[in-house]
C-alpha cells in the first residue's frame, strides 16, 4: 500500500517541485496540497494522509501551529517540517507540538524519501545539519552543568526503554518487546525522565537524537 502524502507550502512552484520529486517513487502517493497553514489543517482532516510535508513559514497559520492542530485532531499523522530555518528554536517548537521530522529544503532532493519512510514508521528524522546543531547545544549545556554524560546515570533497562520510546514505540509496545508489564515500563519511563530532566515524549526524542541513539 502506498504512503499517502499531503504537501503544504505557500509557494506553488515549491509544491509542484515536491510533487514531481515524490511521484518518482511508486511507494508514495501525493493525495493533496495546501497553500497555507489553515488549508493544511482542513485538508489533513479531510484526507487523513499518513505524512504531511509542510513549510514552517506560511500565511494565515504558520506550519508549527498548523502541525499542532493537525496532531490534536489525528495523532497518527506524521509531520515533516521542510524549511530553510535551521535555528534550534524552530526545531524545539516543532518537537514540542509532536512533529517527527525536520528537514532543510536544501536536503530535500537527497533525504526526503528517507525522511518520509522513517517518520511513517513513527521514528524521528532530522537533517544532518540539524542533528549537528542539537549536538553542539547539548555539549554546551553539559559543560555549563559540569557534567560529562547524563546517559551514564541511567540503568541498562532505562536506556533500553529510552531508545524504544524515542523510536516511536508506545508503552505497550515496549512492554511486549522487553517482556515486562506496561506498569513496569511506565515506572522506568518516569525514572529516566526525572534523571534526565525531560518532561514529555518530544524531549525524550530530542535527547535521544542528541545522543545519537536515533537518527
């Protein structure tokens, strides 16, 4: 079955280019387009795509706000922000609302197919430049806090749970894979979040990306 894609960008030439690029792949099907954030929200609700490829800077409603509304309506949709903005504040805001992929437009031709197939499986995907930026910031914060590696304070089982959660697995999925109860997984999840000072799934993913546990 083909992966259903919605393209959202306020520039018609960009939408056309993305459609031509994606339609080269038989495993993908572009089922709709949107020219602004509001239209993206409405179209996503109507067509229920598996993946939305969306610009950050769009009129009427920006991409990050649109992503938040789309995911509130249907959390099963995976969203990739395709943008020229590599600033970490954009990345963090996108992660906070539940975006799974963040890809620079300059990398689209090379990485977009892989990004789509990765987020469609519930896993995160970031442009190499974005990952490097996040890693640099992570190292800076560690130095400020006088730490060497917070990963070392986790137990082996907490590290397993961390990676599986960052890969998009639910507590139930993790419980089955590790042959433990969902209650035990939730306990490990709570402990690791306290140790790492992270507060939600988006921050778990960000930490894992910074550590190179997921790509």
